[in-house]
C-alpha cells in the first residue's frame, strides 16, 4: 500500500535509490549525442544525395 516500505529487491526499491537531480541533464545530453550521430551519418553516408536520386527516378 501507499505507506508500506518497498519490498526488498522489488522495482520500487531499485528506483528509490536513483537520484533524479540530474535526470534532465542526462536526457538533454542523450538527445545531443543522438542528434550529432544522426547528422554525422547523414553527411558521411550522403543520404540526401541518394534520396534526391531516388526521387528523380535514377537508381
């Protein structure tokens, strides 16, 4: 129930020790890393050139 302590080894026990002070910073950091990786892939793999070629009908 609401007032009961979390059972040992349960999910609430594991999440109770996670500090949420820096959760926003971690989320923003992950977003920046994923965005940088996507832009790097877009540039190095020449994705736009392949999409334009497909749209024009040339393989």
